[in-house]
C-alpha cells in the first residue's frame, strides 16, 4: 500500500515538473512574441463569428450580411453562457478561434478586454448610436439592448395585482410567487442583480426582501420564464426579449399567451449585448476588413431591424421599438465598470442572502 | 466461496496493451493533466505553481457544504438505484414473474429520457402545484405538508430514477451469466429460498453490484443538469453547481481545482471499491446447465407483477407520458385539452431548422463510432485490469474512468485546453467531438465489463490455456462470450449517452458538426419553449426504440434466445 502511495505521488510530481518546465519556457516565448504564437485559425477571405441569440435571427443576419458580401461568414450559434465560457477557455489556451463574438453581457466583455483578447474598432456607424450606448473605447460595441422586466402569468395575476414597480415584488402578497435566475450561474442574472442593487435606495435589502418572499432560483433566465408559464410561480424577473418571442409564438399558434410583461415604473434594467472583434495579429487584412464590415452591418439600420424583429431594442437613435415594447419605456442604465469591480461582492452577497435560512 | 487465494493470473495480451495504454494516456490522461495544471494556476499568463485555488476552495465553507451535499446525494442515489434496479433485475432474471420482456422494455425506456426532461416531468408532478401534491395534499389531505421536489432528496429521487436502469441492465446480464447451479445446490442442501438468495446469489453478485454501484456513484457526483434544475431553486448547491458557477464567472482555475476535489473523492471511492474486492475471490464457473429453474413466486406472481407495474408506471410511464403530451402542446403550461394540441412543434423542428436532420445524422454517427470504440477499448482495459498482473493496471482503470467524475462542461474545457494548439490541433473539427465523446463514454464500457470479469473465476480460461489453446483463442472462445452481455450493456449506454449529450456538444461543435445536443440547447434557450424541446426528446426516444427493435430483430444472438425463459 505504501509503495503504491509513493509511486502515485512520484508520478504526479514528475508530471508537474515536466509540465511546469514546459509551461515556463513556453511562457517566456509567449511574453516576447505573444502575437506570433497565436496562429490564425481561419481561412483567408472567410470569418467565423460566435453568436448567441435565436437561431432564426442568426440565420437572417447571416443571409443579410452575405447578400452583399457573398459566402464569407461562418456562424457558430450558442447560448450566452457557453459563448462566454468557450471564448474564455480558448483564451486560456492562448488561441481564440472566433473573429467576431456577439452576445452575452458587457461584464463578460470588460473581462475579456482586461485579458487583452479584444481588438479595438470604432465603426463609422457608431455616430448614429444613442450616446449612452457609446462605451468601451471601441474594444466592444453595444449593439442591442435587452430590458430586465417583470414577466407574469396573466391567469394567475389579477389585473389589479399586476405589479407596476420593482418595489411591489417585495410585498407580502408576492410570497412564494417569484422566480429569478441565479446570479452565480448566469451572467445575465448577475447583470440584473447588479441593476437591482444599483437602484440605490434598495441596495441589498431588496434582494433580501425577495429572499424573504421565497424567491425561487433557476439556472437560466428562460427557466424562470418557463416556471411562470407553467404556473409554478406567478412572476419572474427576466429579460424581455425571450418573453416577447414566446408571446409571438403563442399568437402564431392561435392562442392567447399566458405570459405578459409588466414594465416597472422605476425603469426596466437595460442590459446590452455587445459585439467585439477578437485580437489576432496574424489575421489577414482582408479578414480584418470583413470583421469591420460585419460589425458595421450589425449596427446598421438593416442589422438592427433584423434584431428588432426578435424583440431586441436598437441602440440607434433612428430606429423604432420592437412590437410589444411600450413607446414610453424607461430604461435604467447600469454602470458596468462598477458592476465588474463589484462582481465578486455581488456574487458573494447574492449567494449569502439566498443560502441564508 | 474463497477457494483460491493468491492465485496466478493468466499472463495476458501484452502485445495489445501497449497501444491501448498509449490511447488512454493520450486521449484521457493528457486532458486531465491540462486541467490539473490549470488548477495549480499554471497557464500561459502565469507559469508559477500556486495552491491558492485549492486553498481558496477548501477554506470556503460553500465548497464544504456543496461537498457534503454531493456525497449525500451520490450515496442516496446509489442506494436507491441498487435497491430498485437490483430488485427488478432479480425478479426478471431469476423468477417466473410474467411479462419479463415488458418490464425490460419499460426500464429501457426510462433510460432513454434525457435527465433534464425527466427532472422537468417530475417538477410537473411534485412541484409546488404539481399533480401529486394537488392530489395528496390538497384533495385527499393524505399528507400534512406538500412534498417538495426542490430538495436534496428531490435530486436523489430524480437521479435514482434516471440511473436505476443502468443497474438493472448490468445486473440482469450478470445474473443471466451467473452460475445457477450453486443456488440450486444450496436449495437442495435444504436452504430456504431467501437463504439461498442472501447467502449464495447476493454474495456472488457482489462484484457486479459494487462495480455498477461505483458507476452510479461517480456519475451522480458529476451530474449537473438535474442538480441545477432541482437543487438551485432553493439554493441547494452541490459541487457541480459550484463548478458551473466558477465557469460562469470565467474563473477557470477555480473550476479546475474544484473538479480536482471532486476527482479526489471519486478516487477514494474507487480505492474503497478495489479494497473491498481484494480479499474476496469468487468462483463462478459457467457450466452448461445454465437453464436453471427460475424461482417460483407461487401465488405472489400476479400481485408482484402488478406491484412492479405500478412502480414502473410512476418511474417511467407517467414522466414519459408527460413528455409526449408536452410535445404536442401549443404552448408550455396549457392544460391537456384537445384544442390545445398541435403537431406544429414537430413541424418546426424539421421546417425552419435545417440543422435538425444534420444534427440527428451527426449524433447517430458519432454515437455509433464512439460506442463501438469504447466497447473495444473498454473490454481491453477491463481485461488488463482484472486478468493480468501488469503493473499499474488499476491506475489505468482509474484514469480511464475519471471522465465520469467531472461534469461534461469541465470535460469539454479540458478538451479545449488539450487540443487547441498545434501540433495537436483538432479543435474546431468534428474529430474533437468524437474524441471527447469517446473519452466521456469509456467509463461505461469499462465498468459494465469489469463487474463481469471480477465475478468470474479465471479457471475456465486457465483450463483452456492448459489444454493448449492460444491466448487469442481462449479470449475469443471463453472470455468474450462470457462478457458479451456487459459489452452490449456498455455499448448501449454509451450510444444513448452520446445521443443525449448537451454540454460537450455545445462547447465543442463546429459548423457542420451540429448534434442533437446543440439542437436541444438552442431550442431550450431560444423561442422554442419546453414544448419544442420535448418534441426533440420524443423523436430521440422513438429513434432509440426503433433502433433497439431493429437490433433485436436482426442482431439477436442465437444462444441467448434459448437462455431467456420469456
């Protein structure tokens, strides 16, 4: 038995030394000529984009872009969480394969920017953006917004009871009727929590009130919406676009949706979806050009119209709101840099409150 | 039973061990090492070893609570799955309970339901306004408090119902292969039925039970989907939800170190398993008189069958029915009335979604190849581990089964780290999916066969060798037929695993290599709603069942047919 233990330990140690040796020497090389080490994964004249979003929207975007550029774009569709995780893992391995990434939340992109994997680009289209959306020094461009709202079940919430403010959800009559995605599991949920906490006067007491009201956590935002639809809870805090798409689907199926959105009077939490070009010195110039053109396209009126069809709010000042979003909607901006700084604390506090008895 | 101690093992196939060991080291150990390095903080940006991530994880009370929860859940699931799966297996393989084939089919069906869907179905039954709660609590006031699915026990329930078919399949094949003459001898010598069961059959089955129990235990520790759907709502975290949380905040080293802690626990359990088998060696000579009299249940026959059927209705038929019903709903949450039904969900899958056909084709291809490769490698590893004296064979076995112990997401990340840079660059091609599937399935191949080999005395093989048969001939004519049920069970498990696999698919697929998992995920996180996800699951189940029927029709081995009393 002892022999075995010794042999295991020695094997592990040998491996560690071997690999750390490799790691060490490789790293000095990396630091000197970091860009050269990162080989370009794609082909000349063809770019790859990792995008999260409804499949059909990605298809429309791809078609729209290729209409003018020819078959030059490969889209890899994935959810927001996997997108961030995939890019992060690739970055850790020193070789991000995508040329463009689009989706997930600003917090993720600020993280990526600090890891040095994003390439600066300011689109000429940026002039038409609303100025609250011009952030990030060109390392990423905010190209759509989603609103964190209250989604409720029309059959289980009486008209008189429909919440008109965030504050109401903290009230006694919402006990055991609420759901929200777990901020530790979903970056979008973290963004929403950051927004709720930043709405000053409430701070952590608001989340504590939700907890006291027996709020149910889910892993993803759409699961919170599913729980509202099934009547397991009566309302949830979730992004609006998915709800709009589900309502639209119900309409198409000829039924009246159970889901409805309440737009809180303090304002809906505006969480933007950024787009960014991945830094890669060995990318051919023609591909760089294509990346620029793709970003331009996504924030152009044509690209914005496609996204609006799927419920996303445009960042431009010359576009109308998607169907189902009230004209007088008030969006509350979240301070992303602050949110990133406090991300650790946000997660810990959320965790502490939600696991408290 | 302990007839031979310290015997010599047949000196095995040294010539095939080389390549297999290389494959295992390359495909399985190498990504693990990459993960290990990351857990020590060694990466491109920072080559210095640090134990900080371990210290951080170990000193964090949250990790400890999650670890405790994980062990509780894994233990509970293993116990329930063994009782349920083992009991049913015994009834089917050893008694004259009627409609054995039906029972087998229903149990198999349970296994085809993706665990995520199973969890959702159970929430419909046991959720706050679930069907069962409405009946037992509100209507009949049978229970004082509504049952709460959102608890650790809820995870145990769903995971156990998801895992017990594994136990069932492994033990049925083992019981069928087991020598029944011993049991008969015990009966002839005057032992009661029960005494024969507990003193002969059960001890004989112990290696198989432990082997598949280990499989279930390790698999449950690594389970993420069910733990997330059922544990999170009331903040019951297990290690995998903590790992996912680290992944979600892009903290790879923490995710890696927590995975290593998970792996360590798994290793300890593995050592216990090996230790428990060390002192016991079982003879199990497969004589020709395998067609022993089944235990007669007498007047208990029908009540027993009805009981089993009721049990299976709860575990399988109701959840399955709810999945099928949901797949025809116009919208998730509508009541089951005819005017709310539609076939549009099926049409959308294959209508607008051109990737659907490709996804099914790709997944089936991947599953077929991965299952076949793992069956072959798994057989060899099991053989090396139980039938040879090669040094480090137990390490080989553990290395081959480590992927079982970490969640799929972590396995996918390990694959990214391992296979993204030249000269080993297969990331971004369909090969990485195939390889990672093989790695993920290997444990099932190994475990299913290992139990059988552990339980069988090498006497027959030795006899063949003594009689002059070559090693190859011995393997082909003696060993292989004896472990065929295990290979089959492992193959089917691996095949199903790949078909339903989501996290590996979603992180590693490339354009053109979409899989069912990718389809399921995009439906789930997209506009499809649960009704469309259910429709995909139903198509999957139908395909699996159809495939199984085809295999049964054309591939039915001649020998087993006579062996099966039903």
